[in-house]
C-alpha cells in the first residue's frame, strides 16, 4: 500500500512525513508531555543522532506522555547563528525630533485644523506653527517652512 509522503528539506536534513505516521513531523499533545531525561550529544543514547545532525545538535530529550505509555525522542538543533552586539553598544541615543516652523495663511482654517490634529503647536508671538519635519513632509507642507 502506497502512503502519500511529503518531504521538507532544511539545511542538511530531510524530514519525511506520511499520513499514516504524522508524529514524524509534530505531535499535537507534545506540550502535555514531561521531560524524563535530557542528554548531551556525546552521551550514550544520543550518539546516532549526533552522527545524523552533527555539530547542530544541542541536546536530546526523552519525553513521556501523561499516561506513561508513549515516549518521544526530541532533539534541539541550532538552525541559525549570527553576531549580536552587546546591549550597551546597541542602545543608541534616541533620535532627536526635528521640528520645523510653518507659516499658514490667516484664512486657511481647514489646513490649520489638520496641522493641529497632527500635533502642531501655535506660537502666537511669532505667528508660526511648529510641527515635526516628518509630519510636515507627509502632509506636503515643506514648501511652507520658514
């Protein structure tokens, strides 16, 4: 009897699943299991898996379901490696908000309401509106910057 198969290839291994045995790919009740044993790749019981997965193998876990009738062998693999800057180097100074001054006409009430709704601040002494440059650019008001 031929059972339909699906294969997925990842880096150096192929996982083949069948409709008859879907546990090769994942198991819906795996979260309900408990870890009975965790072994390093160099310990007995993990040697064959270490040969199969090579240096990508981190550890092998034997899990038991709540009834104790089934045992699952799971592996933890390294799938990606990248450099990470230390947190102290990653934290940069917060970007300063560049504010621009805009001049609007006295009869442009609709535009005044839009600027106000986008966080614009009115300076009555200078008769100018202050708004973030990015917002002014998004609203198409850079031609009004003074």
